[in-house]
C-alpha cells in the first residue's frame, strides 16, 4: 500500500529536488493512517503546498533566476482571460469601470463577513485571535517592519500610483475631498483590521489541527498564506467546495479591482496629456496598454516566475512607491508651498486645513519617508524564497528595477536644467516655480498671493 503517514502530510521536498530526481506524479500521497500520535514537523509538506508548488507554479522545474524555464501555458491562458475581462471593463472609461467596481468592490466584503463567521466557529480559532491581537513591541525596533507597514498602507490606499489623482480628476471642482480622504482612509484601515480576523481565526484552526503554535503556521506571508495555508484550511472545513469557490472569487475580484484602478490611472494621465491624439482612440490605446502589460507579465508565468515576483516585491514595489511619494510630498509642500496648497483647498471647500496637516506635509511625512528609504538602502533585504537563496547580483538587479520606476523624475529635472535659458540659479528657480494651468489656476494663484 506504500507509506503510511499522518493525514495531511507528505514527504518534505526542496524546490531544487528536480536536479537529483525528475518530477513524478504521485508525490502527494494520500493518508490511510488513523494513528493520531504522529505530529506535524518542520519538514512536513501539505498536499496543498505540493499542488501549489509543483502543479500550479511548477517552481521545482526552475533552479533559480538564472534559468527561469519556459512559460506555463495554463497560467498564460488564465492571465489572458483576466486581461480580457479588464479590457472590456475599462475600454469605455470610468462610466463602464464604475459599474463593474460596484460588484468587484462590494462582493469581497460579503465574502469576508461569511468567512469571518465561519472562521470564528472553528476549533482553535481563539488561538489565532489571541496571537493576532497580542503585540510584540520589540518588532518596532526593526526597520523591516516599518518598511513593510509603509508599503502595505501605500498599496492598500493607492498614493504614489496616480490612481487617486486620476479618479479625483473626474470629480466636480467643489467636491469635498477632505471628507472623502478621511472616509477612504478609515474604511481601508478597518477593512485590513477585519481581514486580519478572517485570516487568523483560520490560522488558529490550522495550528489546532497540526498541534503546533500559531507562529509556526503564520511564518509564511503573501501568496503562500493565501494559496497554501488558507486553501488547506478551507479543504478541511465542512462544505469546503462552497467556501473554496467564494474565497477564490473574492481573490479574483480584488485583483480585478486593483488592476482596473492601476490601468485607469495610466489611461487618464495619457488622455489628459495628449487629448487630441488619444481621446478618439481610447479603445485602441487601452488595448495596446493591456497587451504591453500582458507581455510584461509573461516572465512571472515561467517555471521560475515565483522568484521574479519575489524580486519585484522586495525591490520594485514598496521602496519605489515610497520614493515616489517622498518626491511628491517635497514637490507639493516645499516647492509648490503649503500656503498656496491650502489656498487651493480653501477655494474648493470653503475652509483651509489646520496646523496639524501642515506640519505633517512639511516635516513629519518627509522625515518618515526619508527614514524608510535610507533604512532600505543601508540594510538591503536578504531575499530568500523557499530553499533558494538569491545570489548577490540580484541585489544590483533589484535596485535597477526599483529605480526604473521613478527615474523619469530626476531625468526630467536634469533635462529642464539643461534646456532652460539663463544662469544656473535662474534655471533652478524657474524649475521649482509653479506654473498656472487649468480653468481655476488664475484664481488660485491670485488667492495665494
């Protein structure tokens, strides 16, 4: 009958096992034992992990970044379907995507509430809740925690991506953006807090099943937490099929919602910059943009695509976005000026921001963001995924990828300094002096003066 193991366990493996032995079917064993004295060990591998790693990602077929392997046609077709849905959701503008967002934005909340109720009724759920709510104050001394926290809040709220600016440009001039900002930030933080309960009730349940600590189950974050740990927990629940369907529908909706916003930010910016050229060719431009994004994502669909995603995650996402926001804060609060900016707000809303916001814009935000950037440069992350240790050359590659996200900003500054007329001081002052533009610019500049 073959090996007899604890239900839920299979022999441990390394992502590089294929160097010694080729991938074979049947590595994920079924369990016939009823001996509950066997325990989960650190080298145990679940069927969910075997399926995700070897069948979905097929990461065992790639030794690392130096040899990614071919593109997985199954993943390529799935991504093609996703981008097709994205295209037909945004090709007509915000009127179309706005209707789609009513579904993609509200459905996850319903699923979260259902999963929260289900998770709270699982045995051992309280262990996960206690672990979630019990703070570890020593972590505050780690710069990695602050970088991860800043990256998370930027990704969830969207500053630095141009998404907020793009959607705000469709609002009326006197729209109460102050209230919108407070409501959006509050809802975002409360949603993240609620999601924590949904995740950790299930992690407590998994810890109870495996008879280990919650910290052992929760050691892997990101895709592994969603597609391995949570998927395995759902598979062991009653009515597993129903919960699995709604859970992965929620994940797809969240991904679509984020993609809508990100692409709409690019589309709106390009249409505003080149209205005569692109306004009547929006469908073709969106199609071209979607095709470029799809082709760019093919590297993440290779057998070693997980290594590429991890490299982007560490270097090209969080630190790059934080740097972009830092440049935006400096440009608005120091060069444009808080006085002029507050006059803009007063013209739109009828009141000016208080002293607290001014101090945040001028000092607190720039200092905090600069601290995170310097910490990241001084202590680059030691990237490791599964049993694969990233070689030193990937650090240089990661920095190059991250810098490419905002290189246009300093490049244009240099171009402006070289192309402008006058002395060096005159060119510099001209470069940091706001230029009126837009239907309300004259009123704004007059009020600021």
